[in-house]
């Protein structure tokens, strides 16, 4: 899997792409939410730049699937931790998690793969306490 500089727009875009692809496809509602939120601009890329990151991420997934012999395009827990590790700024982590949640919830359901990505982000980024505090405030 390629690596990007810490906290770079490309590292952020790959996290969003992972959330978008975690259920196996990008549906129209997710893409509409992406556009409505101007998500590419929020992470510091133009649309073409975001699409390049998505394409290279898909290529990396295919290479990994071929290398493993499984034919399955999955991100193993170690690779997921590496991807999440490229984001280390607390405010950026919270922003990305919020954007990923908006994308994942766009179609009205959270698939198992999407839940795994969100749970891993919350755990790896240490945001469980933030979520509990937000829940208590409500």
C-alpha cells in the first residue's frame, strides 16, 4: 500500500475513500453527499485530485488481493492501522470521522464493512471519549 505524508490531503482522501468503498461499492446517495458537503475541498483537494487518490487506492487493493491469492479486496487490520496512522492531528481526526460518518450514513444503513472502518478509526484515533462526551451532552 502506498503511503502519503502525515495529515496530507491525500492521506485524508484515502480514509474517506476507504469509508466510501467499505461496503463494496459507492452508491449515488454517497456520491451526492460527497458533492453536497464539498468534501474534496474540505480535505484540500480538487475533484480530480480526489479521484486520483481513489483510483490509486483501488489499484493498491487489487495488488494486495492478487498477492494474497484470495481475490478479495480487503484491508487487513495492520494495513488499516497504517492508513489511520497517517492522520495524527486531533482536530483533523475528528473532522475526518465526521465526514466519514456522513458518507456512510448517506444511504440510510451502515454495512458491516463500514462499521469496521468507523470503529477502527474511533479506536485507533482515541476518539471514544469524545464520542461519549458528545453523547452525554445531548
